[in-house]
C-alpha cells in the first residue's frame, strides 16, 4: 500500500491491516514484487505522475489486484475514468477512519469473491481440458489399435497423422518421423499416387481403389475430404476376399466351360429336329422356344468365359487401336435396331482422335456393350449421344441417353457381376454381366469408367483411356 500523506496508513494499521508505504515508482514496483499486497491505494499525483496511467500499468500486470485511488481533489470525469480502467473504489479528502476501513474492507471482499470465482472457473476449465485430453488420448488409442490403416493429410498432402496399421502396411518403423512430410515421398506407391490423382480431380469421397503389393497383399483405399484439415485416407486389407473372389471366378469358369459343350450339342440336335422329319406348328413353336432359351444360356456362358479371360489378364494383345474407327464399325451393326426403335443418334466424333493401344477385339466388345445398353434402355423415339474427345494424354468417350436412368443407390453396384438396377423397365432382359465385362476391359487398358445419372433423365457413361507415349507422338 502506498501513500504520500499517510494518515490512512495509520488508520489501516489501527484496523489491524499490515501496510507498506511507497514514495516513488521504484519503491512501488519493489513493494509489488516483494510483498504481493492484497490491496493498493494510490494517491492522486503519486510520484508526480498521472495516477490513472500508473494504475493502468499495475492492472495490466496484476489484473485481479484491487486498486483504490485517493483523490484530494476529484472531478466526476476523473472518477469515471478511474472506474473505467478497473479501479475497485475511490477515496476522497477529507478522509474519515470509518470510511477508509469500510472502503478497504469492501475492496478486499470483492477481490476475494473475484478470487473465488476465478479459482472455480480455473477448476471447471481444467476439468474440461482434462476431459478433452482424455478424449484425445482415447481417440489416439483407438486409432492406434484399429485394424484399418488411417492417415490424415493436410491440403497439400503432407502427413499430419499416421496410425500403426498404416505404418505396418507400408513397412514403416514405429518411430520413423514422417509428420509434415509429403505422403508420396513417404509412401511411394503407384496405386496410392493414382488414388490422390482421383481425389485431386474432385472425386471425394473417392471410389474404393485397390492398392496391390508385390507380396500378394491387396488393400482397398478411400479418401475423404475433412473440412478445415485436409484429407483422410483409410485402407482395409482385402487379400482374403480377393482370394475367395479368384476361387469363385475359377469355379464359374470351370462350370461355364463344362456347360458349353452340352449346350452346343443340345442346340445342334434341336436344329436337326426339323431336318429329319416334318413337325407340326406346335412342335415348331416348341423348337423355337428351346432354341431361344439355349441361345440365351449360351450367351450367358460365353459372357462368363470372356469375363474370366479378361480378369485373368491373359489378354496380352497390345496393338494400335483406333477407337473412333472401332466405334464406327460397332455402330454399323446396330443401325437396324436404331431405326427400328426410331432413336435419334447424335455422333460427335472429331477427325483427329489419335489411336490408343490395346486389344481391338476387347475395345469393340466394350463399345458393343455400352452402345447396346443405350439402345436397350432408351425408349422408342429417344436420343442417344456419343461423343469422343482427345486430350493431351487421354481419349474420353461419353455415351448418353435419355432413358430411365439409374437410381443413385444402384449406381455404385451396376459394374458388379449379375447386378441389375431396381428400375430396369419391364420386359428388358439382360444378365447383368455386360457392364462387368466393360469395366474389366477398361481397367485392363489402364482406363477408368463411371456413370452419371438422374433417375428418369437418362444416363451418361464416361470412359477415359490413356494414350500411350507412342500414340501421343
Ligand atoms: P444388363 O444385361 O442387365 O443390361 P449390364 O451389366 O449391361 O446388364 O448393366 C447392369 C445394369 O445397369 C442394367 O441391368 C441396368 O439396370 C443398368 N444400366 C446399364 N446401362 C443402362 C442405361 N443406359 N440406362 C439405364 N440403366 C442402365
């Protein structure tokens, strides 16, 4: 406590307060530092300085310390300013002992209340912070122990966090410092690079994307945008599922293969029936029905065998393949169907499409299926638009129609074997294998395919195939 005229110092001492008196700034600072006072009283013009400025400085350093100002001559303006900067109370001349002790008591009580309130708030905040820390630790433990790989990246694809499963998958040491480093440098895997390319192109969440390792492990990975943070990549081990899938495909292939010979025999004998003797109209109709059914099973079996061949990667044919020419041939064979259904075909085919590389027979199969579906699913008089465009390193093919479209819930599955959407129009037959064949062909050519559709407003299938360096040149 500081004063120039110390009559209130005596009054306080009488009221069993311990007081200290500072006569200048240096003494005041020393007293503040050494005695940690409960209350400071500052005289007007203390140390010949502006008492408000000094009070302001003290309150900046000790915001909870009660400061009282003693005015020998006070104006209302001055008192207002004092209260505004946070002075607890003011004393005015002439001083009376009762008034001094009362004011000091009030200031101390208030300071105690504030102190209590502060302590309670600190307790509450500390408890809440502790809860947050506990939650974060829990999250950390969960993240470290889940079997799926998780990696969190910032917007520039630098690593923010990587969990134990992800480290194990890529063979990183537990304590290898990777935080802040570009993910592509730390995990230089071509499939992962392709996934980030997809994400860069705005596909978020990205479709499930396979990451295959040389030792036979296969993972499915997906990226999700996290607002304000960046990107989360999650990876699951699907090696076992891939093995089961391979076994299932082998089984389907064997069965399909074994079915083909008896089916050919059935068809041959049915064809012979009418040649070996006359049949009546009813018998003729039965023969026709048997032929139609056997042909449809044969086409299913053939599709399955084709799919098996493409998936097994036995198609090693890799030659220059002019996609525009193959498309023109494919369209020639469906001329009749287009005319019959009165469909309007809009063909946007520039002259200068460079050829891609691959297997022309498979590419033709891909086009047959996509064009065939557009014709099959578009109602009479509808529109089909086929456009092709070459960009620097790829050729883009879009086949759109204004048929029934595909419901959003079905869209992720239509490239799966035997899957047919829930809105397939009545009487439109199919095996659900065409798009699975198309997807396998596209992928075996290192391309991508996707569908965009609004139910009732048609569908657009987009195929992107890379132009190899040779064909670009
Ligand atoms: P399907 O033999 O049934 O045509 P696909 O594998 O070719 O089999 O296609 C899978 C499913 O995708 C179809 O059953 C259909 O529901 C949907 N689909 C494919 N193309 C179209 C299209 N152009 N318009 C509407 N739906 C389509």
